[in-house]
């Protein structure tokens, strides 16, 4: 028999074997997919269900989907890496020693009308009523803006900053009821920087700043009153524990110097560019 005929037969056998193998794989895959049709597919009714890990039990069709829980919104790895160190802290209103201000409703004071303990401090100017409307609100420490928005009309414009203590602990400070909200999301702010102004939360209250602090890495607004302290911290005590050993020793934040130098360099480059464009 000629050699070419043998090669042709071997080629036919190889093609036939390949076709049979592919047909077997397709049949096996079909049978497996048919058997797995009873396995529930992850629902897209909520992001928590859709993002559930493999094997996580899903609700049956008769059950309602679990409500959205904002406490699962955690800082991203990039945000954690860019949180600046809070070398020291200072009050958010008045002078660096909290002069010309008073705390109208301190942290964890009981308010039976609101149904719980106050989760923050209500800081006011000493004039009373709305005399402190649009007064500046300062960042209590070097921080990263991790939230900027209006969670509800009652909260009004709100900012949340993330801070890193010298020991590496991440703390959050929240500034609510703002009239103006100056700092964009993702912005680095330094100690004492004006991040907003005192407001009334859409005329719901007399002008004041609601300041909260939390030992948390989750962006959770929550209620202004609660029965359990949980992650909420005493903001006044926390700021006091991170102030300079000498309260009269006022010095700029190192981050403020860096940001100022960066802005100065940017303006100089822009000025040089404008001058070169004019001379062309």
C-alpha cells in the first residue's frame, strides 16, 4: 500500500478521535449544567447578596432580601494607604484652645426626647442663636476626606475625615449640619484647615456643628442618638489627649507646610508658563 494512503488514513483516524472527544466533552458539560440548575444563582437584589462569597447561603424565593447595611462600606486599601498621620489635634471651632465656643450637648448626654444618648458634641459660638452661622469649621487633625455629601435633610451637609494616630490607629471624625462644604472627596487636609462652615441642617436646628469621632474604618452615618456606645468616641477627650503638651505652643502642621509649598510651586510653574506664552 502506498505510503501516502497510510498517512491519509492516520489523518482520518486522528480527526475522528478529536471529534469524538469534543462531542464527549460537550455532552458531559451539558449533563453537568443540567444537574446544577437546581443550585440558586446569586441575586442582584442587593450588593451584599451579589457580592456574597462562594457557598454563602442565599435567601429562598419566599424570603425577602436583607436590607442594605451601610456599615459594610469600608475604607479601600488605597484610602488606608494615603491617610496622613495626625501629629496632633485641635478643636474644630473657635481658637486653638476652643475659646469663643461652648458645647451645648456633650457626648453621650441622655436625651429622652430623642430616645438615646448623644453620639457627638454640639459645638456653638458664644453669641447664641444663629450668630455662629457660617463661622469656619476646621479639621481637627491631618486627615483624608473619605465622605462628602448629605446623608439626609436632618444631617445636612456632612464631611468625614480619616486620621492615623502616631501609633497607627485609624480614627474618623464627622462634621455635620454644615452650611458650606469646602473639601472634595479624596482631598488631603491639614490640621486647622477650613473644611466648611457652621450651618443649620436645612433650617432644622439653630446653627451649630455636630462633631463625632469613631474608632472605625467603616463609613457609617447612623443616628445622632444611640443606646449603645459601640464605636463612638468622646471627641472632646480624644482631641485633648492628642493636643500639644503645651497648649500655648501653637505651630503649623507639617502637612500644611508641605501642601502650601506644593501650591506655591504649582503657582510658580503656572506663572512661568503664562510668561512664556506671552513672549511667543
